[in-house]
C-alpha cells in the first residue's frame, strides 16, 4: 500500500480537516523513507555523469586539514552543550523535512483530484485538508441534501445576522441590530448554540458590550479556508438576489452549508419576532445585548 493512498484514506475518513502536523506525526517514518528514496533517485543520474577530477579535488581537500593548526580542546560541559544544540537542530530540520514531504504528497493528491473526472476534490479548509464536493456539482448535491429528512435549516433572520457578523467581526449585538434594523438578541443566542459564532471579549466602550465573531465550525460548514475566501459584498448581493428569485415561494432561505440544509422556517420567526427569544439568550451565561 502506497503512502499516498494511506494519506488519502485518512483525509477521507476524518470528520475534521486533517492538518499537516497530524499527517507528519502519523507517517513520520514513512515520509522520511520516501524523501530519502526520492532524493537518491534524483541524485543518481548526476553521479553517473560525474568525472574523476572532482575525486582528486576531494583527496587534496582531505589532506589540507592535517596541515591546519589544531583547535583548542573544548571542555566536557561545552561539548555536551554543543551536542544538545546539534541534536535540537537536527530534530527541527527533520520535522521540516517531514512536513515538506507531507505537503508534497498532499499537493500531488490535490492535482490528481482536480485533473480527473471526479465529483470530489481535496481542499484546504480551516487550517487542514478534507475531501469536498466540487463547486460545479453544487446543484446535484443541493437537490440531494434537500431530500434528507429531517431537514436542517436556518431562518432568513439567522442567515442575515450571520452574514453581518462574518463581514463586520468582531461586532457587538447593538451594532448588529443597528445594521439589520431590528433586535437581534434571540438570533445571536441561536447562532451561539449552533456554534457558528462565539464571543470575542468585550468592546472597550461604555457598558463594555460583548463582541461576537465566527467560529471554526462556520468555516467548516461553508467550506472556507479562511475568512479571506468570503465573497465580496457585490458578489454576496448578487448571489442573494439570485437565491431570492429562485425561491420566492419557499418558506425559508437555504444556507449554503456543505452537506447540510438550513434550519427553522422563516415563517416561524416572522410570526414570532425576536422579543420571545430573550429566553434563549438567558440560557447563555454572560450573554446579552451588550
């Protein structure tokens, strides 16, 4: 079984994105062995065309140190200290080589997935690597996800609040409510309970309101490497407009989660505004509107 196949299997089987450090730790010996074999194969052709003249130079170089003055002897303590430092340097160098080899193997897998006629790809998401469906097959995957029972949905209010936090983070509850034009306390509690957002300290102003930011779970759900992959405001407005046109008759908006639909029909929150959501906020210790 090849090392590449083992790494592919681990990335596929993992529930969370697999980091480079995890791959390097799991397959350290095999990665070093493969690196050595690859470098040897690359060096072999160069050795075959080498002439005998460099060998003569090496012999003369070996004779030169004998004529050089002898170095002053080191104390046992200095020698031990130097040996320890050399060992640490060797360990760090070995770790770098293992990670470089792991990255090389993973990049090879990414290239293979992108070139072939496959519905999946290996992507770098939230600091690690995972298998995901290709964007061009979104419609097929979405149709399948919508057929799942029970469906998982987010309301339009929750999606709107999540978008504000994603683009403005860290942001306070009053700031979110001001942008949306309605109280967002209940929706914030719902997003916190779903682990899509979390607290990020307090803003250093009067009242010290709580700041909110998106989580790693948010990146995982949306299949993002980091927040820099969020679409621009113009792109977001365009997609929202297209979504509204295609789903005017739907009771709720679909959140583009990877492998999941949204939750809570918008009709429910529309008929019961967020004043009733204060109970949900109260369940979060230390939470509130600021």
